[in-house]
C-alpha cells in the first residue's frame, strides 16, 4: 500500500519537477539561440565553461554502455547482459545530452554538421565529433530492440517490433564497434586538452589516459547507481544485487588505478617548474580550486568510495553503497570541471621568462546554469520514462532481455508496462 | 588616412575556400553523404593544408618596441579597415608599466599554428603565403582555437555587431565584410590589401595601399611589414641588422611577427635584458 501511495504521489511530483526544470531550460535556450552566447559568462579568456563540463561528464558517464557491452559480448560474461541493457539506455541518454549541450555551446548551431563534412584530421575535436556521431548511431541501434520489445509496439505493430528486435542479433558486432569508438573518443576528449601548448597544466600525454580511466570507473558507477535507485523507488525495476555488487567491486579497483595515475600525474608536477603550470597546480592544491580538488575530486570522489566499494562489508550496506556511487560520479564531474577550468584561469604568459602570473575568473551565468540543469533533467526524465515504460532496469535471470536473442518473440503482454 | 580609402575602392573579397565549397556543392546534393566526403577532403585539403607554403611570398611583421609609444593608432586603423567591433581588438596592446614598454599583439601567423591544427572543420587555415586565415562561413564557433592560441590573438563574436563602427570614418573605411555572431575572428595581416596591392603591381610593405592598416597608421614607424623570403625587404633587413625575439618561441610555433626589444634606457636604469 505504501509503495502504491509512493508511486501515485511521487511519480507525478517528480515529473512535475522535471517539467519545471525543462521549461526553465527552454526559456534559457531561447535566450541563447536568439541573443547569442553573450548571455553566458564565457569570455575570450575562458571560452569553455559549465556546458563543456556537462558535455564531458555526460560522455564519461555514458561509458558504462561500451564497457558492459564489451563484457557481455567480448569477455562473454553473459550474466551481465541485462545490466548492459540498462547501461546502453543510459549511454544513449548521456550522448544525446552531450549533443544538446554542444548545440548550445557552439556559436553557430546551424553548422553543427560541418565537422562531418569538412574534415581536419589533425584536430582531436574533429575525431571526437566523428566518433561521437558514429557511436550515437551504435547506441541507437542498441536501443532499438529495447523499444521493439515494448508491449505497445508488439501489440500494435508486431512487424515493426520484430524488425526492431532483430537488430539485437547485431549486438556482438555493435559491442566491438562501440568498444573501438569509445576507447578512441573517451581518450581523445582528454587529448583535446592534452595538445594545448597554450595551457601548460593540461599540456601532457597523461590527459587521454586519465580521461578514459576515470570514465571506466565512473561510467559503470552511474549504471549501478541508476539501477539501485530505480529498484528502491519503483516496483517496476528488478535488480540482481549480486551482479551489481560485482560491478561495484570492479569500480573500486578502477578507482584505485585512477587515483594512482592522478596522484603521479598531478602531484609530481612540482618536481619541475614551468610558468603557468605551477600556478595552475597551486590553484588546485591551495588556491580557489582547492576544495573541488582535494575534497570533491580526491577525498570524496576517489578515496572514500574506493574504500567503501572494495570492502565487502561496507559495500553491502545499501545506503553506503549508493553513497559511494554518488561520490564516484561527483568525483568525475569535479575532475572534468577542475581540468577544464584550471587550464583557463591562469592566463598564458607572452614571454617565457615572465614570472608574474595573470589570473582570470569564471562563474557560470544563470542562463548557463538553467540550460545545463535542463539538460540533466532531460537525462533524468529519459531514465524515468525508460524504467516505467521500457522496462530497462530488469536484471532478473529470466527477464525479457534474455529472450531477445531469439527473434520469434512471445506475444504475451508484459504485465508491468502500459496501463 | 587617405591611403586606407584609396585601397578600399573596389576591393575584391577573396575567399578561396568559398569557391571550393561552391564547386563542391555543384557536385550534387549527395555532398552530405559519407560517400562524398573524400571528395571534399581532396578539394579543400590541397591548397590550404597546414604548413604547406607554396607561394613565393612569406609575409611577416616586425614591431620595434623602441619606437612604439602605445598610442593605439594601429588598433583603431585595424578596427576601421576590418570593420571590427569596439568590443574586440585584433591588435591589443599590453603595457609594461615598470619599464614603460609597449607590446602590441596581433595574430602571430605562426608557421605551425596551434589554431590551424585544432580547428575541427579547417575554418582556420594557412594560405600559401603563410597568412593564417579564417573562413567565417565555415567556422562553427566551438572556440577550440581560442583554447589553443598561445597569444590570445583570437576573439569570439559573443553578440552581433550591428551598430555603426565608431572607428569609421576617422580611422579608415571597412574593406572586408562584417563577421556574423557566433564565429571567431582575428588579425588577417589585412590580406585584402595585400592581394589587391599585388594585383595592382604594388609591393606590400613598401606601397602603403598594399600594406596592413596598422603599419600604415603607426605614427612612429614602429611597425614594418614585408616579405620574409625577400632578403632585401624592410622586414628582412630589420631582422638582419637588429637583435630580435618572438613571443613564446619556446613553443616552436614559429611566429611570423618579430619584435625588436627596447634598447633605450632611463638614465638610472641598470642595463638588463628587457
């Protein structure tokens, strides 16, 4: 009964909240598209701000899709298949979020297709754009069977549903292609910063490695977190705690690996002095970014969750487990934020022997925050509707996902979906 | 500023990439398909691949900090000739208050330009004569070039510049079209003056009508422009006869703007590297 009440009240309230956020974002986006980027607090000194952080984070948090698909179809850990289904849907949502943010961020959204036609193969950003476009296609193909599986499609358009479900037979191929594309662009997003001579603190070979390792830790974390939250909030979601526990254990190790790399990458910078880079390091370790670095990124974002996730007793306490996953995601966002912003706040010296550093500042404007929150709300809405209508969180062994491999589907109406 | 107005008459806007694209569009509507993309690559990749200089000219600038008094005439003439918004400077000037030295910073037109390397759509590219150009019709406004530029020489059009240009007519007349909102712009070495000058048989750097507006406007002669490939040009001679430096040479981007450091000293000032 209580669950019923909760469903009845919570769901409309939640949808109403998301609707409000989306409405605010639409107003913000209207200003962005009609008046231009002057409504942001971005400047020529800080041309990349909050939106890029959301964009980078959404892509990284979508990494669960390629990792779990690879685990199922390449490592042949078949039992993970239902979780991969959840991850693929989240990945699809994340990548569409990234595209929406990019559309806001570029000065000429009407020319978004230029990088697909006018190639500059020397640009990491070009490679990222191509990879993301192709990977979004892969994700779309991976999501089609989920839609085809819906009872509405199966009852009204059985032929279309069967076609959509038959795409699932491509899953192993898609997993390989997705793995390749993801390894490329998840790393290249780091290289996007890594090639910048004019930004000494990010001008290093470690950037692609740090970006992909942090994505490998945080992507699955979002998949597990979303599944666990859905299972708590609605009877429509069914999770296999043993499976999620295994993935969480893996996340713990990935976090340790990331922590090791980040430690040597960042804190070993003080071995040498380089104007601009040393100021950036100081800003991270004791300046205006010290809180997001030490607390957000290192302590809460990496150390605490890795302890929780690697310790079986701690990990099996549901609240602690969820807290750890939230912290991992927060840590990833903090890392992306710090990396992006620290490279810009220290203004590059014109002369190599110029020792007096020049600093600038950036605080996102209300429009940036509203539209950014709107993009996140869109992601939450997609997931909410996916759980409710597409049954994307169903990790039961005899769930529907297992049957998808056989194209001839049972037409039995799915009891949970549709009213 | 009569030189400016002279050069302005009948200035043809040269946009090499625009022609490429028109030709490409003639290939058919199928241009958007992936099958056609290699054709685009071939079309656009030829003349303006990064670093490939096939012209006999290699334009460069020398700025003499000994002569620069920080008056800003260069910036104003630039704003007029290139129709630049008052919010943007293609040529900003930094003042070192301690020594009273000025550092005017146009685009360095680097030989290995980071902006050209990172632009995802080749909207910024090298002309054969070394000028780093912008194709405003192609730029998507991602501002990656601003992240990459070591000298902060690039400006984004955060809003449309629709008002009358306050630098006109006092400092000259616009010679190029205004850029739309949402694209990045920067110093072009006044390519329009160079190209038109060459067509008329003039020598950029010698004949004022073929020389960048900032060089023409400088009242102290602190700016010298010319062909770095020509050993007899004013820039080559200035570099041969004087000690010079470039901004952030340590990065290896090979800027084509050179500076002659300040040599005059205040009486009580110790001799030291400036």
